[in-house]
């Protein structure tokens, strides 16, 4: 079984004049998994974003790309051809030629968000982010994955002030990127990265069931070591952690009220509707209906 290969998910946004006065607006946000031996990029994107990796492109906005799985390459006017690995952030700048793509034999999973505004211009002017440092190693990190996922969901919901909420997420991503990349060598060892990669796998596969032993094997470690290290790092056994992720997502879906309780049980791949009701009440103390209110 391959993990982290659920479908493409993206949104292109409209920006009004009031949003622009906020100083930071988001134009696009998304996720796309590129399996090995497949065409890149997808032809589902609008012409303004689609590009031929052999020719490259020039954008009119900033973008942040986060690679959570796989490998590839990147180059731009100011950056020589650079190998990209899981855990790398790529910073793209408006008006700058660039190109990137996954390796054909590995593919990759790519999160991205495109934005513009005077707030970001000032960060560049003050050299917080720079054309001279476009590839940053932040490691595989569940928090970053959650930020991108939250941005995708917010963009799709299109609630009032969603642009301002998305602007906050962009700044959060930038802040985390700067912190993680500058402190990574002091904070993360190989064991911690294995656990973080496992957490991302679980987060990206929350809508299905996962085999914990297979995750350990995919990460190149024994199940006994993985289970012990995971619990020491998170406080939860791996299977329990995955259940907690599903529970958290179920609570989010219940508060949104867009799906019926049966649909939520199906969406999160519980074995049955009845099991979901029992699981939720055992964990939360009330039924999903009572929790929804």
C-alpha cells in the first residue's frame, strides 16, 4: 500500500479591493501528490499556473512550496540546480524565472500557497526571505502540513474574512519556516525526523485506515523500536495517536454542520456508523449529535 497518495486538492481565490488593503492576499492554495512515472505538472491547473518544467515560468506572485514526500530538483535565475528532498521549502518570487519538478522515479507530494501584498514586500526588503536563499530545510513536520491543510479548507469554505484568515496562515508558515530552518540542526535528530514523518503520513491519510507496522517498515525501522520511540516522543502509541487525529477531525466536521453524522463516519473511514457512535461517545463522553448541539 502507498501512503500519502490521496487526491489533488486546490483552490483559486478571488481578491477584492478591501482585501488588498489588508496588505496580504492569497491567490491560490493546494496540494498535489505526484506518483512515480506520471506526468508533471497536472493539466488541471489554469493556464496562468501551468508550466513546462523544461521551459520554466515567471509568476506575478510569491509562492511557498513544501515537499512532504519524494525528491526532485529546482533552479531559478538566482539559484543553481538544487536537489529537493522531503522536508524542503521552496520560496518563489514574482518576476523571477524558475522551474522545478519531481524526479520521475520518486514523484513527490507538494503543498503550495500563492500570495502577494505590501506586507510580504517588506519582509523581502528587510531580507527575512531572500532570492539568494530559496531552498530551506525545515524537515518533515506535521504542524506545517496542518497549516497548509487548514488554508485549503478555509479557501474552500469562503467564509467572511477568509482572506484575512489565510493571510495569518501565510505569516505563520513563513515564521515557522524561518524558525525551523535556522534551528533544525540543533533541534532534530534522525529519530525525531522518523516520528515527524510518521505523524505526517497519519495526518495525510486521516480519511482512510493505516497499518502501523507498514508505516514503520516504510520508514526503514523495526515496529518495536518505532512504537516505543513514537510513544516517548508524542505520549501516545501510534495507533492511539491516529485515533486522536480522527477524533479531532470528527469534531471539526461536526461543528461545520455541512455533513450528516453518517457522512462523517464514512468520510473518516470508520468500519461502521455504529462503531463511530460508540467510539466518539467513549472518547468525548457525549454522542456526536449532542456534541453538535
